[in-house]
C-alpha cells in the first residue's frame, strides 16, 4: 500500500524524523507508538503527503507520492487529524458530505450517489440520529465520530488516524477502534494510527511501530514490541507486562510508587 | 436528509424572494429623492425605454432625465457595491475561518482606497485608461493589504479575532493616513479630487453609465467566479490542513480566493470609497436563516448586500434632503453595534 524509504524530515526548529523505513501492505492495521514529540504526527503527515520528506522517498502503490495531485491522493488516502475546529454552524450531514469533496465536480454539485454514500457512512458510524444536528453543538466523542465518518465517506484504501481516541471516554474509544478493526477485516481497509494508550494499541492492532526521537526502534507484533525493557528505555517508565486474560496480547500494568507492598 | 428537489425548491424560493426584493428596492430608490416621481410613472417610462409599450408621457422630460441619467446609475452602482462587498465578506470569512472578517474591518478596503487615490492623483489617469485605471490600482492595493493581514494575523492556522482586528485596524490606519496626506497634497496642487471626507466615509459617487460599464462586469463576473469556489470554501472551514486532506491545492486556491475578494472590494471601493460592515452584516443574516453552505451563502449574500446598500443609500440621500450624507455613515450606524454584539457573543468561542 505505502512504502516509506529512508525518509527524513525536519521542521525549522530541528530534526523530527530520521531515516524512516516503513512498508505497510494492503489490509494491515498498524499502530504508531512513542512518547510525545517522538514524531508520530509528523510520520502521519508524511504518509498523507501534506508535508514532503527532506530526504528519502514515499511511494503509494507504485507511484511516488509527490507525483500525485492532492485530489488523486484524496481518492486513496483519508486522514483524521487530532482536532478539528469548524467555525461555522454546519450540520453533521454537511460535514460528512465534505468527505465526498474529491469526487464532486464544481459545476454539477453532489450526485444522488454522493448523498447515498454520505447517509450509509453515517449509519455505519452510528450517526444517523445526529444527521441534522449542528456539528459545533456535539460532544467531543460525537465530533470525532463525525470526522471519522467524513474520512470514511472518501471511501479510502488507506486510513490515517492521529490519536483517534484522544480525550474520549472509554465507550467512544472502544466504538471507534472496533469500527476501524471491522472495516480492516471486512473491507481490507489499511489503517495506520498514532496511539497513546499502549493497552488499546495492543488490543486492536496487529502490528506496532515504536518511535523514539524520530527513529523506529521496534516494529513487530504487540508481544514483540511491548516488553518491559523497551518501555523503560523508550518511555522512561517502569511497568509490568503480563498477558491479557482473554486475548493473546501483552497487557501493561502500572503500579503507583509506594503501593508496591500492601 | 434533504432531497434534491426539496433543495432546488428552496433555492427557487430564496432566489425569487431576494431577486424580487432587489428589483423592488431599486424601483423604490429610483422613485424617491429630491424630485419625487410616482412609481407607476417609472414603470411606464421603463416599459417605453425597452420599446415594449408607448405610453403617453404624463411626466416632464426632465423627470425622465433625472430618473435614467442620474438616479438609476447611482442606484445600480449602490447595488453593485453592496453585492461586491457582501461577497468579498463571505470569501474572507471563509478563508480566514472567522465570521467577523469584513473587507473594511480587515483593511482591504483601505488598501483599495489607497490604490484608487494613487490612480486619481497620477496625471496619466485620464489619458491612459480613463476610469479603468482606478479599479486596477485599487486591486493592487487591496491584494497587498489582504496578504499583509492574512500573514500577520494568523496564529497556528487560525485567525484569532483579536489579532485580526488589531492587524486590520493598524493597516487601515496607516493606509487612511497616507490617503488623507495624498489628498491634501492634491488639494494644494489644485487637482480636483473627490472630497476626502466623502471618500473616507463612503459615498456612492456614480454620476453616469460609463463608470458602471467598467464596474458591472467586474462585480458580476467576480460573484460568478466566487460561486465556483463555494464548495472549496466549505472544505476550507476545516482549516488548511483539513482542506488539503480533502484534495484541495491549498496554496493555489488560497491566492485565487484572496485575489477574488480583493478584486470585488477594489471594484466597490473605486466608486464608493470606504463603506464598512456590509460584508459583515449581510452574510451573517443569511447564515442565520439559510445555514453556512457557501453554495447558497454566496449568491444569497450578494443579493442581500445589494438590497441593503440600495436601501441605506436611499436613506443617505433622503434623511437630510436636499443635502446628502455619506452612505458609509448609515452602514456604520447599523453595522458597528451589530459587530459589537457578535464580538461579545463570540468571546467564549475565540477565547481572547
């Protein structure tokens, strides 16, 4: 699906990503982990093509990402960034319909097919009840679902999520990750998501990539990546890693200091 | 979900209401003034003009001259100024992602006015392009100031109200000072310029059809072009990053939209000077009743802006008749309190 070859990227204030090699195949579900500032968001932006690597190359299928127009990229890649502020009182339907933007011709406006896809996507994400509600009056979790629906209305092959569960309550977190997982299995949607919550990442992603100071330090299954030593090294946190009681993935246990003996 | 036929029915209703309102207000504004001519007479004159009928003249010849050669160009000029400023307001609000943007408030009008003043003061003015040079230099001035404000006022992809207002205010103050200075020089040199007062306060200075031959195509063409960017502006409400994810070539479209807003502002300013708040009040009113979709907002705001300025200019001509006051005074008396109300209401939202 997407290959990142020897890519480096620096903002004006310093290097953010160094020599990143990453190949994600069609149908993979990949979680990006790492401390704040380790380069997760920058990697998502590189993969989306809105920023270009200073060195190295990114290929979407067989074509260099920089050779493809924004509109064609939007036909294959959809992105859910961390936060969206929409200054005008659009309804849920109007926001989700924006996902059809890359397909709508300026002169003819949206087709009945576009309207149908919008309605189906809202039903899929569980937003039908909120169709005519104003986006700016929704809760944080509902807004995140609207933005996800907008991205899915693009009918992408690759979905990039930048901390999709940030600031959400547990039920919305589960809902969004379950949906991503379901689309990944049923439609072979390739998903790459930056994640903070290591346990959620272990539960919902098949492959995890651990970033530290702009470099990939681990790439593999959750059990391969999430070890006690590596978490201490990368996050400077001492935790215990056990097996999740019902699924075969690691589970991170945090014990507050001073409570070790009871 | 609204179906297509429902939408097009709604569109038809809105167009009829606003279009009818505009025609009505144009007739009304043409009828009223220092010399009153009755509405039926104006109807008959108009029908005679387009050679459909041949009503016997129940009016004086001088009335016909007043109506068609003096008042109608002025009223049409006002409508064009209102439509242009309202559309420019929508474009700037959409791109700055700030519903309080207005060509007057963010300094675009002052930039255009400076450009226009330079054209008026240059001796080659009349020889070269006639009136046509004024919109051109006004456009350059408007674009310069809008790019200045756009780049100075943005903080992390957003345009906070406070920085937009401060930047707009200071840019305006600077340009207005230069205009006043240049006009003072013009007076000293004995150039017969417009009065600084009426130019800076906003006054529809259309005295013949020739000016409108330049202005009307620019305004109407500009509004049609703006309508092509309507769906893009919806996408821009997600911010530049979000718009790029949806397939927009952000840098290219941004400069096109800013240029279009500058062109409309410049064209309006070249015949009216600084008329404020039209681009703020009208789009807001339309958004409240029709929602924020730019595909509807642009044409509806243009029509509403035209009506608004025809009526306010009528007031400007008649309140102190036979004297006149600049129409910008009326729009400011209505628009400024409205702006303050919106500012207060948006305080929480924009956190300043």
